């Protein structure tokens, strides 16, 4: 395998590979996704190896130097896990060795992976993204009603309370990230292997989760923000139907307020809720050609003011959003649970073509997610949104010319 010269620069080399990975996942092409994952992982693999080789023996022992390169000081549990993993990877029969592995990916490592995912992917930070490792089902408050009541409990309140909770099985869907590992990576030790595993898994499953959160159809994937859910759901062959996009021509106070008013009523309970902050998920190209011009104005002083919305709105760019469309909604009204299996988080995988001196493994996670009510998110048609204009008003000055 070829080494990349110089220090590791994840941003410089991975942008095209990340875009290819996102496009493959959005297209739903399993072979293309596997190929894109392996290419991305191979780039990270080569980069980490190159940087480790470039360090002097003194630097390789300096925890501050290592930390600046994303190499963590492992806990005893993490060190034990990666040492066991290295032994299994180096076994003549890795499939058998991994199946007999008596340790699983430590929770501290999973938390580190999730932290990296939310830092690199703003959408995952904006939603209710929860680590559900060791869980099978979770209760969520779909109605959003208060859970306390003054005075006697009435039958009507009891029924309302019971109907507001939903149960989500967080083990229904599996998400797999490919991990091609060359033999020389194993020689670097547990800390460097940890960095590689965290980097690849965080990026690969983040795109898988992000794509599902936006447009998953519910068939072997979570249900996306752009799908009809709740009492109005129309599920055909296990798939949730996509919402009809509402055409938007501007982000004026009147038009934007009308959109926000639809979000202000919980579809499960018909109870109003305050709308104080929104998210707007758009394709990166649409952001530059449509959203940025529509939300940026130049003042009379000649300065630009951006992100001008009538209601505080966090604009999130995502490769997974279809061009010409956008999702507007209340971020925390989307629940996504994801966690590692109790056993067998890392497994041997022979579904992709092996390269010389390289074996391919897979990191497997389980989860599920969906909007908590149908009015939490709107699908918008932004193809005809007009650029913003700085409003200027003129007034006729009244004069009294009488002597």
C-alpha cells in the first residue's frame, strides 16, 4: 500500500471520498457503498500509518504529541479490547478468532465515536441522538405533553398520557462500516488502532445515520424527516411515503411564519407548542446558490449580514439532502438511537474484494429512529426561492411654505 507524504490532513484528502460515500449511501447501492467505504478507510489507513512512521521514537512516547494527532491514552479496558483485537486480526482464522472474542467495544470508545460524529456532522448534534448500547427498546414522549398534573387524575388525562408515549425498538436496523486492516497497522499497537477504528467507524456510520435521518423510508432503515409518520402514515410494503414538498418563494416574515405555524401544532395531540428555534437542512450546492442569497443582505453601509431569518434558524448542509428540496423542523423532535451489539461489534467480512496484505472487517451497530410527530418537520421545494433584498422605504416630506 502507498503511504501519503507529510502529516495527516484528513480534510484535504477525504472530501472527495466522503462525498462519494454519501452519494453511494443516498443512492442505496450496496456494492457502490462497500467500495466507497473501503476506499475511504484505505485512505485513513494509509494516512495514519504514514504519520506513525514519521514520528521519532521519542515523539512516539510523548502523550502530548500523540494527543495532538488524535491518539488517545487508552483505559485498561480499551487496551485489553484492542490487544485482543490485534491477536484476532493476526490469527490464521480471524473469523473464528473474532467469534470467540470475549470482549466487546468499550462504552468509552463508543462515546468517543459518537462525540466525533456529532462534532463533524451538525445534523446529528441538532437531533436527539442517543447511545442505546445494551438497550433493546426505549420509550419516547411522542405527544410532548407535560407529565404532571395538579389535582385529581381524570380518565381523559390518563388516556392522553398513555397515548403520548411510543416505544421504539432500537435493535431492528443494522448499520455496517467496512474496516480494511493491513498487517503493518497491527504493529503500531492498540492506541493507533483505536484511532483508526474510531475515525473510520465515526465517518462511515455518520453518513449512514445522516442519510436515514433525512430520507430513510423505514424499510431496513430508520424513518426520515421527509416521511409521513404518525396517524397519517401510509406504509406501503414496509416503506413510509415521502411528504409532498411545499413550495417556498422567500423567507419573508409572512411566508416563514406560516411555515413555522404548521410546526407549532403537535400532530399527535393537536396541542400547540412554542417554536423558538428551527433547523433547515439543505444540500451544500443549494445553500450556496439559493439559501445563502435568500438569507444574506447588504446594508446601506456596504456590509453583508448573513443568516437572516425571521425565527432563529440553524442552517445545516448535508450531501444527503436532495437538490431543490430542504427540510425545515424542530431538531430535537427527531429521535435516533444507535448502539453497539452486546457481542461481535467487530467481525470478519468477506463480502468485498481483499487487497494484498489486507483483511477486511466490519464494525456493526444497531439502531432505529423516526420523527416523534408528523408536524415536527416539513419538506420544502426551494427551487424558486428569491434572493433577499434590503428593504428601503421613502417618505414625502411635508412642508409649510407659508410666510
